C-alpha cells in the first residue's frame, strides 16, 4: 500500500507544474542566447493547452497538437528496484487527424537506432518508437543524464547559471536525434536555469532544432509548464514544418532529468 501511494505521489509531482517550486530567494536565471540565423523562412507559434481525453494531457502549437499519457512502473529483482518511464502519445493535425502515434520510454540499456553509445552509469536514452513506421524513416532519441547523475554533477561538470551551453560534454548528453520521413534532424540545448536545492520541474531552457546541420526551428520553454512557451518553425511544409513541431512538442513533454524534483519523482 505504501509503495502504491509513493508511486501516485511521484506521478503527481512529475506532472503538476509548479507543485514543488523552490521557496525563498533564487539567483536570477541566465539570459537566453540570441536566436540562431535560420536557413529557411520561419514563424513563431505560441504553445497552448490542448483538449485531451480521459487521463491524457496535451499541448498545441498552430494547427497541430500532442496528446499523451504518462506512467511509471517499477519492478524488484533481488535487492534492486528498476523503474520505467513511458509517454504514450498521439500527434494530431488539422481536424484532429492522427499524423503519428507511438510511445517514448527512458532506457537504461538496449540498443540505439542511431548507433549512439552511452555509458549506463552516466547516461540513458529517451527513445521514441512510432507506430507503423520503420526506425530508418521515423525515430526519435534524446541522450539524458542517468537518474543518479543528473543535475548537480555529471562527469565532473556541474550545471548552473554559469555553464557554457557550447560545452561539448553538455551538448553530447542532451543532444536529440530524429529521423522524420527519412530526413535527419538534431536538437541542441540553448541553456540552463540555475539549479537550487529544491528546483522546479525544468532546468533546460529550450532547444535549437537543426535539419541536415542547418537551424530550422527552436523551442523556448516557459518555466515548468508543458502548455506554455514558444516554437519557431518553418513556414513551409517542404522545409519540415510538421517534423520540427513534432520534435519540439516531444521535447516539451519529455522529463527534464537535470531537475532534482523530477529525479525524485522517478
């Protein structure tokens, strides 16, 4: 009974924005870096909430939305407890037509479809499988810090307001890789908020999204919310508009393991 209550509390803390915000004073967050020069015409969309079904949550931007369910399961093997985080999602277009559906899980072991090698002691994968799509045409993975490593120290590096987002070690950990319709995309973090002893649910400020090495989009998070922020996306469908929004919204609902609150909840 106690274990079930702990799991329910963990899910509430993981998904309720602002429920565990830091009390008292906090150092000012660093100013976000200037927007990149995009290789295609772009526009800025506001992120809003989306109409969701029973036990679902959602976010929308422009003409599309993502609806998802989150759960954490755990199992015990001898003296070790293993937890598994899952986001089951539907990516909807105009008229709520289903563009993609699938699930994203946090993996501490297994194989990467992009051939990414990771040390299970320091990193893990947020890996998305898209229903009825082959991995070589549609796939998404983000390298995350391991649960016991994320946040205060990672390989001798502490994430704080003074950290340089261009540090290769930081970018390697949080780099996202995606294939959408056979086209390659990559997401790189734009910056970090200051970690406090009791941080909120989000530390990473956002991501720049590149297509074949050229910036084509960006997501800027607004605090801990999964329904607020902005997306910079291509104006034209031919430039990957659908793919960029898909990647950005998945980054929005992905748990930020640099946040102590999120790590505790998982």
